[in-house]
């Protein structure tokens, strides 16, 4: 079974975090929500609090197939300020394992040099942070092991791209039909 982690920092964008969680769990992907704070309760940018499944220090990164970074502000900044998360992200990138980021969070990938010569997208105003990328205005970009997306309105497309990468296009299409997206 595939396994992914969605990382939550104070000020995360709720729909961008929970849509991939929902779609992955519907597709039988083992999906954990991880708090990068010292508490499992994390509050999003619109005041919605979520109970994470575990804390960052508890995660077995070797068991994960993909890291998922939701956007939102100051959530994105708070994710990037997590030294441990950035170390684990670097290890995933170096191992060419899957990394996904939506909204403002692709800026983290740009700052770390992961997007050089890759197609990538982000929330409007964050294009300059996609250092070295071929910036697009598409809702989602899949470039090798990296998936980027523009924002909340693209959350379902983002989640389905994750499913396609991990489970294949047939499973992603099946899930799209199941949620009446097609």
C-alpha cells in the first residue's frame, strides 16, 4: 500500500490540505496528517482547527512514498521554517521520491532549487519564487517526481494528479467519477 504525509503548519489552507487527504484515503492510500508544531491540533488560515494524526518528530519517513505541502499563509512560511521538515524534504528530493505542493508552497521547492528546468505553477504572485522553473499558468503541473498546483480552486485536480502518480490514471479517473468530478 502506498503511503503519503500531508504536513500542517499554523495558517495552512484548509481545502488544499484536506482535499488530497480525502481523495487519497478514498483511493486506499495510507494518508497521515502531520503537525509540524509541538501540538497535534493545528489551526488553518481561516480558523478551522484540525487534529493531526501525529507530530513531525514521530514520522517514519522511510515508509512514505510522497510528501504533500499545502499552501496558505502563514502556513507556507511556517512549513519552510521547520528545519526538520526541510531536511526530510531534501532527502526525498535527492532520492527522487515524490513531492507535491500547492498554492504558495511550491515557493519552498523553488527556494530549495528543486524546480530547475521543470514545469511548475503556484498561486499568482509567487512565480518569482519558482526559481529556475518553466512557470506555467496551468492548474497543475507534473514534472518528474514533483507535482505543483496553483491554489484552492485546483485542489481536486491536485489530488487527482497525486492519485495518478501513485496509483495510475485508471484509479484517478475512477475516483474522479466517484466524486462526480467528470
